[in-house]
C-alpha cells in the first residue's frame, strides 16, 4: 500500500524534472556559443546558491514553489550576489538570466507569473576614457620589449582591442578563418548578434596580425591561443586569459588597465575624430557597434565635458 502511494509522487517529480530540463534546453537553444556559455555560467551560479544538483533541478525548484516563494528565492539570491561584493553589472546580468528563464516558462504555460525582483542601481560607464592613447602606446611598448611568440600575440591582441574597439568575448572567439589578410578584413560575431560583421583592418592592425600568424601558423582553429608557463600555445585563449594579459602589461607600465578600457579609449578617440572631421554619431555608432545611441552619447558628452563647461558658465553669473 505504501509503495502504491509513493509511485505517483515519484512520477510527478520525474515529470516536473523532465519539463524543467526541456525548459532549460529551450532557453539555451538558438543562441550563439558565447551567449550560451554566459547563460550557463549565470544559471550555474544560481544553481550553487539554490543548492540544486544541476541547473535543471534548480529550474524545477524555482518554478515549483509558486509566485511568492520564487520571488523570495530570487530576492535572497540578489542579496547574496550583492553581499559577495560583485559589480552591479554582474549582479544584474545574473538576475536577468533567472528572470528570462521564468519568462520563457510563463510563455510556455508552465507558470502564470513572472519574477518581479529588480536590478540593483548602477552608474553605467563611470570611466569612459580607459588608459588613453598614451596608455595604449605604453602597453604596446611594453609588449615590444620581448620578441617571443607570446609577445607577438600580445601586440596583435592590443591592436584589435584598441583599433577595432573589440569586446573581450568578441576577440577570444575569433578563428583563423575569420581573418582575410588579402581583403584586409576580420569577421566578428558581435555582442547579442547571430551573424558575423566584416570589419576592415587598419594597416597597423593588419601588420600585427601578419606577424602573429607567422608565429601561429595557418592551421585551422582559434586565432589566439593561450600560452603556458613553458611558452607553448595550449588551446584557445579565454576571456580570463585575455584579461590577465592586459592587466599584467598595465601593471608593468604603472597603470591599472583592463581589456574593456582599451575599447573605451578607442570609442573616446573615435568621438574626437568624428567631431574633428565633421562626422556624426551615426558614424561612431558604426565603429562602436552600440545598439543604443544613449550609450554613445555618454562618451561624447564626457569627452566634451558638457557638465564642466555649463557649470563654469553658471558659476560666472
């Protein structure tokens, strides 16, 4: 009799687990590899917080508790993220992943509610200048003090980060087949994009890539490899590896630099160049590949120091 009572409960649990697994699979399907990896990392972090065995179980726990319990769990997760000292952008990205998962569950009719836990407030783009042109030159000079393969790779990395304003994820995802030296182009899979964008290579950038490919060789695979302590290339360079490369070069020049700082510098310089040559924000948007003009206006306004100039005029009254 006890056995008969247990079996239906087990079957119900199994059915919910299967539905959760299907939900997670649907949530990750149809996205580019880099986006899938990012979502997996965010959901894995939530799984660890929830104490679930895997992401599928974490999704089941989130959905099975009902509207109130799910929001309470998400709110506790938010507090945990903040208490860990994570940056606001990281906290909000991870919350967005959980909210998006529940949104899909609602779309599929699995639940009739949504998560209502809001993001933490953050001041976006507090530092839009990066290390500046002098900082970039210093990094290139530091990388140029050596002539080994790793140094050659590092100079090509710096050039792409700065000259094309590439994001960290965009750069490490490049494969050899994305580079066309004869045409002078590189095909980049942008943030949130499903198709690659062909970008022209300035002469200095192309020259740095030519030098790197002479070291790397022409075999298919990742464009940039990670060097081990023995100085040998071992697999694709990761985003973390790229961060460490730039940070290390920065420290040697007495600066605190990160890959995105070089993108900031590039966009700031593009705003200057556009103003000097009579170009508008549309041209700079093509260069920066921002989707929202408001983001780009932060660079322009801070470069022009609009606040400072207006404050000076007000103070002079």
